[in-house]
C-alpha cells in the first residue's frame, strides 16, 4: 500500500482491524507484516488466523466481520469532522514514529499534515506547574518555535498548554497528541486552544473517534509524543510523573533527553533533576537544546533561520534585497554573517575595525540578532564564530 490517500474501502478495513476487541498494536503489526493489508487479513478463515498465532476468540471476531459496523460509524464521524486517517504504510505517516518498537498502526489527524515532515521537540511537564515552571515552559517553547522547531506536547493542563500557547504566540508550529478521540476536547477549558491548533497546527490521536479521556490512555499516547520528536524537554514533574514516563520512552527510542533544573526543595523538580543526574542535558536556554540535536537537523534549522533573518520584512521576493539594505541593522547582520567563519573565532574589537562606520552598540545588536537566530555563537572573551 503506497498511495498517499486510502480509498473509502481501505479506510473502513483499517478502522475495522484496529477496532477488533483484544487485538493489540504489536499483534496488528505482526499480522500486517505477514498479510500486508487489512483486507487480506479479513479474507482469512478463522483457522488460517489461528495458524498465524491468534487466539481462537480473536480469530473468530476477525473472520465474523463484526468490527465493520463500528468501522462504518467511525468513518462517518471522520468525514463529518474533517479528519484524515494515516495508516502506517502511508508515506505521510511520521517516519520517526514508524521506527519505534510499537508504532500505532493508525493515526487520526486534523490540521496541517506537513508538520509531520518537520523537526520537532517535545515539551512536557506537570499539570500543576509552579510560576517558575510556567515561565520556563513559555520562554523555552517560544524560543524553540522561533528557531524553527515544531513544539510537540499533549495539550494537558499546565506545562503542555503553556508550550502550545507559546508556540502559537510567536507564529510557530505545534502538534498536540491527544489521549482521547480527536473530536473530543480535553480538558474542556482548552476549547479555544483546540480550535487554534486545528487551524494553525496539527492534532493527532491513535484513539477512535468519540473515545473519552480515560486515565490509562495518557501513558499510551506518550510514546507518540516522544516518537515523532527529535528530543524531549522536561519542565517540572514528580519522580514518577507522566513526563518521566515520556522521558523514559524517549530514551528507549534513542531520542535526546533534556531537562530544566529546579529547586531541590520542590517535589515538582524531582523528575527533571533526577533526569539530569542520569545524564539528561541541562537546559537554561533554547540553544542548550539546538546545540545537542543531530548535525543534519541543526544544518536544516540554520538554513531556515538564515532565510528568515535575511528576508524578514520583505513583502515581495523582488524587493527583499532592497528592504534588507534599507535596514542598517539587518544589513550589518548580513555582512557579519558573510565575514564570520565556522572554525576561526573573531574578537569583537577586530570586527569593529573591519566595519567602518558601525558603532559598538550597532555591532553588538547585530551579533545578538544573529545569535538569537542560531546563526552565530559567542565564545569566551567576546569571540564569535558562525554556527555553520
């Protein structure tokens, strides 16, 4: 199955397969590996399915076709809700997620599907953050979104909600992975946020339409949050919290783990502080995250950031250069970016001598702008190098 869009018949077969009572994710993946497509599985007799390792009760459930009635109802709800089905064989299915041990065979999606192709960082934490936790989540999520990373979280109260809102406030990208049906709003006070993410970001869920937010769903969905991300950033949480589960899953999936240190007397800091003791990267600012990402990811983010800083403010492609030149600070930033080198630090005083007419305050402002965009890094002694 290589087509980007499933036919109606294929969608109903996928919905029926994932709706068979007692049929878990790993078993579904094993059946798909053997039979290739849901339709082929449903064509099998009960005895053939038993020979594939299924129990007699599950084999009879599949061969009876009893799951198709619910599947048809699910499909109708999807159409009315404008929801897209992403099967694991679909090219639009997140490539990183497909690589984990137990990827969901089917995802319900609503919003900007192209975000599944972007690099993302999961920002997770407690539902009851301290003011410090809220401030850290807002600042870091906003800065990481401005740096070009998609903010991935679970739209729960607290840190999750703050992270999504911070990304949207800077016109960044965000993905919400739900622990309920994609047509359900949980928590109820996030109705407005739900609408904003559907319009400007992406909603994902592996749970059928109409599924309530059962407590057991949230640990299950956490593997998707980490699975579609390049790394996981933990901001406050108890030692055995949901965010700690997400971090553990991230480690098992080979993702980078980051944590914001907290007050040692606060229980909300136990989770991230323990993660740091165990080897998680300590985060004080957004560059602590981006600097640890794989080289390929950093290069792509830098290229995107370079285009943004050099073209910001241009309303038409043809007048980008003239607008850039008309802004003295950005014109200086452009010249600095051309002069700085990756492997040869240059001192601030030497840079000032190289640019006649530029004051020290203008030079510092231009360098700060480049540093904020992730294009330049400051070394000790007021030395500067190009990141790439």
